[in-house]
């Protein structure tokens, strides 16, 4: 039993979604052979699914090129898609050769479409899993470009070729695809280690702990210029090289990301799928900066407003660091019931049927619009 998994390297959200499903599937099928084809680092997955897998650096999609964690580089992205599809048949040929060398029994894609096109040509069973697809994102930004009809036709045909496209809550609407199936939210639950975290931070018991994370896409904030708040300790990326007594590098703490998340008072980040669902399911408030031109944002924000605590702050606040009033408002919000991340088990049951014939591939319910489970 050999599952190949292609994962977009556009931030960490695609990897986080996939890892929760793979962990649940491995619990059902401990002998399952896994090959991950992605540009994400191995350490990202070992923390979530252990070390028993093969990793191949195969970056079949770029999603959208970003000038920062909050800004799409439209010109570079459009040119990259045009260049990719100018030689589309050759791209599919090369992807077929790669999949034939890996020789899996099943392909799972989150959510590169080139491997799906190759799997369709090879007759390899394939499924897609994601809260978005790149055809929908491409259409939002580039539908008026002269090459857009041909690009979209190839993208949509690849996604439509999957046996099913599993969409976790919350997801973008995908009315152009007839193979969409709904599953519940995908999120990893952490173990709160607040006292252990405070001990490692050397933080007094009354200080609030706020973590800063933007989903694996660089966004360097001018933290050295932020005012010191005697009531807040910040946990920041080590790569930023911040040296202040009220700011500590996450990587030096020796805790997993999700355990650290489950132990803080708030997260400062953006509205990405993994950030949204893991904050809600772990009961952690999210202070975020809006990306109004990102088509997935409205769906994520609406779901989080129903199932978690969140508030938006303007970009100027990230420059000045004057966030105390916004955080106090966030902490004053009523605490809703925690949503249950059922999507991993639902997806694992569905995938399991491919390896335990005679399966009927299951029939999770279809959906029409933005899903809210």
C-alpha cells in the first residue's frame, strides 16, 4: 500500500491540512508506505506524522508568488502561469515520468493540479484535498488576461479528473467542479503547557503571552521599534534576530508549534486556513491583518467569527506595535464552544477505502457554497 502525496509549498497551510489527515490515516494503516512530494521541509512533517516517510523535493506549483505574507505579486504570478502553460503537454509528460518512478497505488494532492493531470493520463487513482483550488484563485486575479481561457481550462480539467475533491470546512465555493465533497474542519490539537512555557520564557505569572506567526511566508515586522508593554511577552520567529527581554524566539523554546499555540493568550497572524482552524479548535484568540484582495479571506473570516475569537487590525498597527487596545478587546470577547476538527478522521476513512476493497469510495455530502461545519 503506497500513497504518494503532492503538497503545495505556498506557505505551511497546505502541509498542515495534509498532515492531520495523514496522521489519522497512519493510525488506521500503520504499514502504509508514504512518499511526500513537496518543497516543504522534512522537519515540518516529522513533528506531525513521525519520521516514517520518504520526502522528495518536487515543487510542481507555486500557488501565487508573494511579495510578503500579505501581498500577492500579481505580475510575477501571471507571467509564471503563462510560462508554465505555454509548454503544458511537456509539463504533463515530465510529471508522468516522475509519478511512474515513484509508482504509488494512489495519489493525494493538496492542491497542485499538474500531478492530477499526470495521474489522469496514467490511469492512476487520485484525490484532491484542500479548502481552495488554484483555478479559483487564478480566475479571481487574472480572468481578463488573453491566455486565461486556456490556462483555466487546463487547471479545471486537472482538478475535475480527481475521483473526489475533499473540501474541509471552511472552504471556498467551487461551483465549477462536480467532484467536490465536504468534510469537517482540519486542525491539530495541542497540549497546553502554559507553566512549562512560562518557565522557559522566564515570564512572570501575570504577563500575557502573544505569539507572532504568519504561516510560513516571510513578513518581517519592525519589532525593535515597538513600545515595551510591561504586561506582554512576545514569542517571535528566530529568523528575525530580535534581541529584547520581552521578546523570545519560538524555535529556542523546545516545544512544538501547536503546543506553544495552545499555551498562549493570543496569536498575531493572518487569515490562513491552518491559523484559523487551529486557533478556533484550540480556543486561542486571533488578531489578524486583513488581506481584502485574497478571495479565500471572506470565507475564513466568516467561519472564525462564528467559531472563535478574532479581531482585525490595520497594517499601520504592525508598524507601530500599538496593539494593546486591540488585544484587550479580543480578550473581552465571549468564549464560544470549541469546534471539533472531525475532518481528518472523515478524510482518513475515505482514503482507507481505497486500500481495503471492496470499498465504495464513500459519499460525503456535496456542497454548493462556503462550508460551515
